[in-house]
């Protein structure tokens, strides 16, 4: 359903839309994957990066909205049923620190680097 608006989804796939709004963690997108599958794939990439780099390394990870939200949600221990409680602006920055004490969300959805008209 990539590229489909919410209105199109409501009209053409009402049951998919209802499940997406009410229980996003249980939905497998038509011809796609579930948020659970996405989260597992994205989290595996994060842990692979952690293992490949030391605590003093600084990494920049660029990804898509849903992948970032599932990673941050897992970091915070949020169930995927709360997925819609998180919003993420285009071109925003999230900062996570990882060291011997664990992982910490330092900033989320920062847009201070964008001009006011692009926020």
C-alpha cells in the first residue's frame, strides 16, 4: 500500500484501514510485512551495528519513518499497539546514545536544523 493515501485506504481497503488504526501491531500489510516483522528487521540492523562498532564510535543511521518509530518504540519498551502515539517529521533527527550502561533516547523528532518553512 505504499503511496496510498489514508482516504484511498479507507475506501478501497476498509478492513485493513480499521485494523491499522485500532491494532497496528497485528496487521500484515497486503504484499508487505507487519510492524512486528519490520521492527525485528530494523532492530537486528541496530544490534549488528552495535556489535560492529565500539562505544566511542559515532554512527549516523538514515532510515524511514516506520522503521525509526519501531526502533525507538522497542528502545522505550512500547508495544506496537501504541505505534500511532509517536509522530515523526520528515527530515527529523533522533539521537540515541549507547554505552556500557545501555541505550538512551537523547532526542526525538528534532527539526531545529530545518528552516521554519520546512518544519
